[in-house]
């Protein structure tokens, strides 16, 4: 989560705007602690971002981000299946 807050959040869409940057670096991580699929998504994206910044760490980070995104999708599917179209 540290990498997400200190590096990845700044790369998200419209993060050049202070209010949007705060949303990605503060509000979204706070929501993630309330909804585990979101937490795992942030951890996956943060690990993938770190892997692109530090190619030497990429081989060890690849299973990390694959595991987190797999976990996020598995946990998110039951909730979305209950939504009415």
C-alpha cells in the first residue's frame, strides 16, 4: 500500500488535479480497507507499477500482482452477480 500511496496514485487519471490526487492517494485507499476486492486491486496495480519502475524486481513481483488481481476478481464476482442489469 505504501507504493500505491507514494508513487502509483500520482499516475492515475487526472492526478495532476489536487482533488483527484487526494482521491487516489487518500480516499480510495480508505475505501479499500472497507472493501477487500478494492484493496487487492490497489495492491495488484501497485505491484505491477513497481515492477515497471524496477525491472530487476519484476520477476519476484509478477506472482504478487497476479495473485492479488486473481484474489480481487474472485472476491468481487459474487457481489456483482447480485446487481440488477
